[in-house]
């Protein structure tokens, strides 16, 4: 469902701290940490090129990966990464250890379909997106790549809620106590122009 899994080779890091992190980055590596699953955190170093390629390919935060640390294969889900604010390269990555039955919370993007079948948009209404992503609880090995919200029949003034999205089995929103809004159809600032009949001169 999500992007295809992939494997990254890593080395365990003996030394941690700013000095050793700087040295790693100079040599083309990124410092990273694997934590969770009731085990102590493991400091590792990954190839900068490999990780940057994965981040730019999309779906990085919702794809379970395997990290080979000196021959030991660990299943992980990226939880956070830091980019250098000036040069836009990856500075650090946090990974969460996962197994088949681990439930994780992830931000999943929402895709909107059938805009051309929305009467509100047809007459000039605007799709106002309240949430571009929804935080979901799902099995680590079955994270949806995106959610789909169908705009068929949506009129100006309509609100589209999470209940309008068909969630896969075993997946539920983190906010479970209310039917929150994902998008609304609003009138444009200039007002709606109905189809005007051609006036006979």
C-alpha cells in the first residue's frame, strides 16, 4: 500500500556527540539513532547520498525500511529528520524499531478526486483545504500511501469530514472523538458567477 520497502546499510557508531557528528558529515555520512521496541537506542551512521535519495523519492516517513547494521537487519520507520536550514542537506535521522504488530502514528497526505464532479467548484467555488495530512494510527507494515476524498456532489458551503474518507482496515485517526473537517467548498472572494444567459442585443 505504501511505497516499496528498501534497505539501507549502516555502521554502529561508537562515539556520539557534536564533534564525531561533524566528522561523519564531512566523510559523507549522516548520524542517526534507532530507538523503541523496549530496547536501548542504537547510534548508527548512514550514507548521506542514500538517505537523501530516499527522502526526495517521497513517502519517506510512511515507508518501513530495513537497516542492516553490521549484518543485523532491523525493521524501522523514520520518525523525524533534520535538514540543514542553509544548504538543505540531511543532518540527522531518528528511526523507530517496528515489528509486524507494531502500531505507529503517521501523517498521511490527503488526495482530492473528482473536482470536475463538484457543482460548487464548477460554478467558481474554491476548495479550501483545512488538513493536507491526517494523523493516523496504523499497523507499521500496512501504512496507506495517501487517503482519498471524493468531491463528487460537493456544493458551496459544504464541509467534508474524516467520515467521508474510506479508511483501510486496521487504520483509524489519532483524533477519534470527533468528525473533524478536512476541507470545505467556499465561495470565491469575487462572488459566484452563475452561468448567465446571453443577452439578445
